[in-house]
C-alpha cells in the first residue's frame, strides 16, 4: 500500500480484460459493508458499470446490473441482504441537483452506495469513501484506487489477491 497522506492510500492497477475489471469489483464487493461509498469516475466505456457488476456479485447480489443513466439510481438486493444503491449522476447538473432530488438521503440508508461519475458531486460526498478512477477504454485500462482510512485494509487486501486473476497487475 502506498500512503499518500495519513488520510489516504492508493493502489494503481492495469486491467487487461473486462473480466479482470469485474473480478476486481468482486473482491471489493466481498468486503464492502453498509455505509460504504464507492465513487467511480472515468471516460465513457472505461469500465464503471463492469466494476459495479463485480461489486454486486461480490456482495452476493445476483440481479442484472445495468447503468442507471436515465433512472439516476437503481437499488439491488432485498431486506435479507445489504442493499447496493447504484447511481449514475452523469445527467445531473451537479451537487444542487443531487441534493434537490433527495439522493443524498441514500448515504444514510442501510446499504452500499456506488456512484458512477461521482466527481461531479465531489463536494457533497461523505469524507470516508473509496474512489476508483479509470483511465483508458477498450481492453486495457489503468484503475486507481484511492481510499480514506476506512478502506486501508481493503486496498491492502486487493493487492494480496491480484494473483487470483490474470489480467490485473499492480503499477504502484
């Protein structure tokens, strides 16, 4: 783990395949808990929804995960499991639109929030979050995990589990 400051750690990976990106999401999902916030950002087609599909799988949610581009938020799971709230804020006009729509109330609900295009609402996100930044598209992309203290152990765990799947390699 590389600690950027006392408050953040970082891991940069290269994913050579879509299934490797999804598997990374699965590793994350296996260890996320209610109250966690995962912020995904990157270009169109960079792998945000693929990562979310892996997170849902790791959480034991077997719903079909699709981008909520037009619905803004989709809920996965039921009362017997930790729910996942999957946001796509691309079409919103920023933080005010998010708050005015009441979407910020999801942060206090019993579940994991996964937010695509989350940097668009950066100033209203909880301080404790895991940011996942995607660079590139197609088969190869770089994925940067930046976690606050709550996520230090998870980032370390990801590093130790990279050998489980080919197509993921650490860059930093």
